[in-house]
C-alpha cells in the first residue's frame, strides 16, 4: 500500500519549532503547519503508547533476564514474580507484582554496539543512513492515527525524541524538559494581559489575510490552521494534565518523588487526556564501572514508577488501550570487566511490554545460558516496531513517499511478534 507522504493527524507543537517559525511572533511563540489526517488500517487493540527509553544500554542480566548461579550473574539476585516460574532482578520488587500484566521479550537480536547507531535503529527500525532521516516510531504512530483531544498527539519528556524525517515537521514530538515545568510558549508573554494578547491575535489574523495573496493557498491554509489550533490549546482545560504537582502527595509518593516518577505520572495523565504517544527518556545505563550499585539506584527510581503506572492504568481500565514499552539500545556484556562493570552487548537483550492488547504473564524467547545470544525465538528490532504498529491498527508495511519520491515502508521489513497478542 503506497501513499504520498502527508502531514500528521491533528497538530504537533514543538517548542524549538515555535521559535523558528514565523506565524505568531506577536505572542512570543510560533506555530507549525498542521493538517488533519486519519489513517487506521487495521483493528487496533491500543489507542496509546508510553515508551520508556533507557539510554546508555540497560543490562538485560541485571533487569529482565537474570542468570542465577552462572558466573555472569553479578551481585544482584533474581526474585519471584506474580507469575509462576518467571523471575526478574531484585531491583524490581514492586514491578514483580505486576508481572501478570507484563510480557518480557528476552531474545532481541541487535546489530549495533555503538550508542548512536543502535539508538537510531531501536527508535526508527532502520539502520542509520547518511542520506535519509527515518522517522521515529512516535512520529509513525501519530502520522497514521488521528488526534484524540486538544493536546499534542506526541509528547517527549526529559529528552529529545528521534526526528520525524520525511513524515514532516507536523509529526515532530512536543518537548517537555522536566515534568511539571510550565511551557512559556503556551501563554501570553509576561506583562501581556489576555485582552492585549487577544488584540495581537486579531492583528496577526489581519496580517495573514494580507499576506495570503502572495503565498500558495496550501501555506496560508496551513498557517491559519496552526494558529487556530495553537490558540485552542492555550485555552484548553486539558493543559492541566501537565500540572503534575497538583496531584495529591500520596499519588506522587506512590510513583516516587523523583523526576522519573513524576515523568511516569505525567505520562499517565497525558494518555488520560488523549495523547497518542508519550516517550519518557532517562539515561545513565552505560555502566562500564561499578555496575551493580548503579543498577540498584536505577531500580530505586524505576521500580515504584513503573509498578504504579501499570497498576493505576489497570485499575481504571485504561491499560487495555495503553501499550507500555521499556526499551534500550542494547544490553550489557555477560562478562564482568575488571572495573566491576559491563560493556556494550548488542548480541541479545530484553524489553518489556504491557497493556494495549498484550497478553501478560509470559516470557517470549530466551537467551542462552550466559545471555550471550538468543537461544530461541530471535526477535529483530523491526519486529518490535511492527508489534507497536499492529497494536495501534497500523500496517507496518505501508509505504509513504519521501519528498524525493522514494517509497519507504513505515517499518523496515518488520513482522509483529504474534505471541504478544495471542
């Protein structure tokens, strides 16, 4: 199936793009060209995705694929989970109780041991190219699924997301630096009252009408749509979803009063308001030295947040329509180096799926005895992307045309991991 590359559904507001565009400097903000589009191709089991990106290469052995009794085990012990026969690392005692909702994939076969190339492939499904910027999975999702509310359909928290590439600026992520941080672009500048701001909007509208004669019709229409949607967002009650500090103290404590905990809480609040794709970014997993104290520290932060998110979504019923993914660019070497650390290891690693039609309480694939290579059911990186698309009712083999009229599939020859949904 082939279509021309078109702007994404609804609108995307990117802080950095606000500054660079020229539609609305009178307000101290700018907006992007936006056009509505819908593209459901298959029956969806999910409406939303929350992707937790663990930058640096998270150790599979010290998280989701422990090897008790082997020389590669290290200092961390495996613990039982709520699913008989399934163990994970001791750093996740609360997450272990949510395993009935979780599917672990322990046989991802990576190809790159370099951070940059591996990150690019894990986030786009494609090998990095000098001549083409492939879109990240979040951009793919929002290019194919229509918006569900006033908020941007794609939000990234705590770090940048992969570019939208040939899907266009409209499919870029809306960036939130820190959870709870107010966006200065979604308000009138300091000293500008609402009455004065509205007058500036009227002036901008008149200027756009005068400029229309000198610009292509599509550009004028897109600019006006962008302005209308941006103002709608500024005035939307849904913006309160970003105000995580308004949550009850006991809720914040449940997730962990940390930046990651608040990010997970914000992700929940965003999908509750209709955001399609949320990416939460956290680094620090490149543990070449003193790996085990570092992983315990990671567990202290990640465990309450992930467990609370899964349990809260399950309690409200939203987990059925929200796919949670925990992913990194590669694993770590089974062999512990002389600095008590682990080095880069793309040969096999693990990830976590929950919700959005995923069958919980299972492990898909396995690594060999020392977690060096897949033992059975190898899963390609592109299969992970195809699985996310499948859950959202998107055909991963759909082709779009780049601006240079080159046909590209949404996912690089990936097939859904059927066991996730059976």
